[in-house]
């Protein structure tokens, strides 16, 4: 029963996080790119502040629940897939912390006089975000596979 509960919470957290990552990658940021450079800077700063308030806890909870599900599923048919999913979320969090967060911190300090630097930063941020989307998507697929193989439906 504990494993089933942990897996349910994990899949909810990992699924909503993955959906958020996909949605911002496919819809939000492409829409923001259509704005003028100054409007884009202000929009990205607003998004960074809002996401910065919720994403650390959300990402941390998805990762912690992934490892908890892996730990509780040791010895089951779904263990390896669950562990792989947890490792994908760990890699996503490491990439975010080491790559995206420093760019976010710098973006919050920029002014309209820094538009050229902003463009370079956002290009790098976008590549890192694409990596995050790939890692969370593959990670979620592995977590679902692990849950199905382990018999928790």
C-alpha cells in the first residue's frame, strides 16, 4: 500500500512537472519570443520571478518522490525503470541548478540597455530548457513503465 501511494504521488508530481515543462517549451516561450526585445525582457523577468517561487519545491518534490518510489520498489519488476526515471529527474535538476538558474539570476538584473546580452543568455537558456524537457519526458515515461511493470495501476 505504501509503494502504491508513493507511486501515485510521484506520478502526479512528475506528470504535472513534465506537462509544465512541455507547455512552457512549446507555447509560452515561443509566444514571448514574438514580443519586442524590451517587452520580451520584461515578460521573461516576470516569468522568472513567478516560476522561481514555485519550481524549486515542485522539482525537489518530484525528484524526492521518484527516489522514494525507486527505493520502495527494490526487488520488483519495475525497479530499474523507476530508478532510471529518478536519475532523469536528478539530471534535469542538476542541469537546471547549474545552467538555467544562473541565467535566470542574471536575467533578473538586466535592463533595457542589456538587450544584446539578454539575447545571448536566452539562447543558452532555451537550449538548456530543451534538455530539461527531454529529461523530464523520458523520466516520466520510465516512471510510468516502472509503475506498470511493478503492478501498481
